[in-house]
């Protein structure tokens, strides 16, 4: 069977036998249906690996699929920092299909967490596409928490004496610098870069 035989088409096979006297006998024709052995192709449109999302954000994923024999369903799965799953049946089957899937990023997702997307198309012969995949990451939208204190724990200073101020900063991803500024009886500013980030 040629590899490019159209799924759903037929091949009619005839056979004739001839004896030594030249007499011919024919068999009843056999009609063979060409099955679809080629899986569909699925992919994401307008969404790609590496994109950043925020906790609570609504994400729209557009899945496109195609198959000569016709796509009958699309499945969409989200795993990782957010979990979501949906299967859409397509009737009648379509040689080209586009579906939109919406999900909300979990409000408890943390910066740096990963969210995996997977889409699979199934055709009318039961062939499944190679999964289309995209990996999203949760963006850092929380500012560092900074606290100030004096080394002695006393908030008083004597003119002419040095005073040590300690700035503590904490962040989910990392702090790259701390800026300190003072105003009032005198002005002061300083910046400390932190490498690698803490």
C-alpha cells in the first residue's frame, strides 16, 4: 500500500486464474479500506516555553491540530504549580481544528515555580499525536521584605560617634542590592550590591 494512500479510500483487489486450456476463472473482488496510520499533529499557537505568568492570572492557550483522517478530540493538561485538565470532543471530525483553553494560575504558586502544558490530538482512527508541550514559569511579583535595626538595638546616636545600621532583606528569588538613605539631622546614602544574589 503506498504510504500516501488517502485514509478512508479503498483498494479493490481482483484475481483471475488461467488453466492449461486457457480457461479463466475470476474470484470475487475484495475491497480493502485504507486505514489511517498517521498520527495527527498538535501544537500551541501564541504561547511558548519560557513565558512568565503571575499567581491568579488567567492564561489562554490556543491549541491547533491537523490530520488527513480528521481530528476527533483534543486533550489539554496542566501540571506543576497549577493543575487543570480538559478533553474536547470534535464532531463532526475536522482535518484542521483550533481550540482555546483557559485556566487560572494557582494563587498559591510561588515565583520560580514551573507550570507544564501538554496538548494531544486524537484522530478518527484512534491515532494520538506526539504531545505538544510548553513550560511556563511563575514570575516574581513580590518585593523583598526589608527591616532596619541598629547594631546595639538602641535607636539613639551621639554626635561624633559612629553608628552601625543593619538592613536585612529577604526575597523569594534573591536580593541583588540594598540601598540605605538617611535624612533629618544629617543626610546619608549608600548602596551595597550583592553578588551572587541572596
